[in-house]
């Protein structure tokens, strides 16, 4: 019998997350069979697609999950290592559920599962139902080897873009592919080459690297600038670990913020209405031709919920997050080509759409970026801090925000406070400070906005240095 109180596995902002060591055969069986039980009365299916990322623990967790599916008399379509949006798109096209084994960007010693319905992501209500339906008494026969991967999901994913974007989209361009341990690293070179680019493979890693597109490390910032100069690159493309959050650098090797990328993608696709979390750049809605902007809590389930409410308007609707993951809810027809909707986060679409926008209208990406309002954002996190501390830290700020910001040396008068997700404070000089506990890992996150990047970064450090000091973590950066 599995004791849920003794394992620290829970649903975060996107999927089930926990220590890799806690995803035992029994625990995987418990959650997978509960997922099946939760959805079987709503959908008719005879197989479930499974995919994994490159974490060392993912193959074993996949074996446990596949064994659990077999125990329910259901077949498995094993798709191997691939990006999460590739698996999700394949499952939506074939109207079957899928489970992606991935910890996305969270620390190396952790992993997770993302559950998908035949027509979209599971809801917060589905998550609660999965928890409520678990059977703690488990008997399971584990398969010894994983099935041979079916490559159809990868081919279907690539075709989504090659059938929409012209084959000469990137002709004459040198695109660096920062591979690290991304689940899509063996796909991206092929796709960008198919669209006319000369590709250069960069930074492939034999060890798993938990890339966070919202908190790009100083090391990766330096790498990108050096690569851009050394290889005379027009752009660099990468993703997080499971390929649903993009990381794109311009011709100078400067990483583009995910929400800026999402906004420009929306412009390129002539989207009418967007849904974004509250930590996205306030520039969104101030420029462009978007009909409406709806802001939500952070996490793709909340963005999707907002999207679903807007779909009834008949507009072209999309959503994205500060991490850059782009959700296209509407099928788009442009220049006689069709781009099918994909109701989950995707990394490739925003990258390709922005490259298309830049190269059709400007000489390079940087010339496109300088046309935007000078509103800069910065974000970072402290890791391995207990959830209890993070919650208490934010709760104390909520009680006396003015006193807190005076104590850490932030000047200005507060003109607005939003507590939809953590605490987001707007000051009279238009700077914004947003502090919240992560929903996926024991981390405290801070997002700041100002009229200069240096000032935004300094605000982030003031908050996180204070939190480090109070939590007993060294203040050395």
C-alpha cells in the first residue's frame, strides 16, 4: 500500500512533480491508473501515447507507467524521446490520451508526468479527481524493456511547421541550435535545415541540464554572446528540457524574453486576442492590434482556462507565458497554408514566427526588437528553499508591503497591488515587483519590470538577497 503522506509528489503549475526517487513502480501505477479511471467515462480510447525527456530517470518511470497502462488492458504507443508539444500534438491528432515523462526545467534530482486528454491538457478539476481516485493497493508486473519508439509523432510535429512556413524562410541564415539535453535536440537541426537555414550544433551535453527559460544562467548568457560572434550567427534557438518553452537569441547573442517572443509571435500570426499570466511584460496590450488581453495566474492550466472562455468569440485566440511557451487555440490560414491549433505550450512556433516577422521586414532580429517600447523585465529565483519558508515570506510581504519595500531599499510610492498569484506591486514610477513561490519546485521566484534592464535586475537581486539572508542561504551570487 502506498502512503501518500510519505511521498512529496504533487501537481504543480504544469503536471505532477516530485523527487525522481519517489516515482516508484507503485506510485506510477497509482497515478496512471487513476488518470485512466478519471477520463475513461468521458473518452473512448484503446491506447495511450507515452513520451520521455532525456532525464536519466525517465526511461524507468516510463517502464512503470507503461506497465500500469497494460494492467488496465490498454495498448501503448511509445514515442520515445521527443518534445512535449510533439507528443501532445500527435495525441490530439489521433484523439488518444498521452502521458509525457518529464521534469521540464526543474532540478536534476526531480522528475514528473504531464497528462493530456485526447483534446487538450487536463484541468485543475481533473488533477483533483486523479488525486481523489487513487487506489493505494497496488499489484504490478513491470516490463523489462521499453518498446521500440514510434517515430510518427516526431514526423507529424515537423510537418506542422514545414507545411505552414515556406521552405526558403531561413535561406541564407546561420542558426545556432543550443542542444544541451533538450528532448528535441535531434529534431531541431532537421527542421531548421528544411526551412533553408544553415545550422550549427552547439553545447550538446551527455548529462541532463535543467535549462530554465525564465531564469537564464549567467553562463548561458555568456555562451550565447560568444557563439554569436564566433560563428557569425543570425539567431540561436534552444528550449527547456522538454521542448515546450523556447529560448531564442538575436544576432548579438542576446536572449529574448519569452513574453516579448510571445507578443511578437502574436503580431506575426495576426492573433486577435491573447491570454497571458500576470507576470508578463506590461508592454503587452499597449502596442499592436490585439483586440483584448486577459491576465491570469501563472501556469498553462490557468492560461488555457482563459483561452477557453475567449474561444466563443470567434476571434483568433492564443496565449503564452513569461517562459515563452506559446498556445495556439485557433487554426490559422495564411497565404494558402494552414497551421493547425495546438492547445498546449509549444517552443517552435514562437521562434519560427518571430524569425519570419524579422526577416520579412528587417535585416535582423535586433532591428525588430528596437521598435518595441523600452520596458525591460528581469527574473530570477532562489532554489532549494522550503515551500513553507516561501509561503511565509510572501504572506509577510502581503501584510505590510510598504514596510517591506522600505526595508530592502526600494524607493517609490505603491499605486497598485495584485494578489492573484503571490504579490505583484506597481510603483508610481511604473516599476513592477512580483514575488511568488514556485508551483513546481521548492523555489522563490521574483519578476521585475523597469525602464532599464539594469534597474530591473537590481530590483530582483534586492528581493532575492533578502530572502536568501532570511532563509539562511549564503548571499554570495
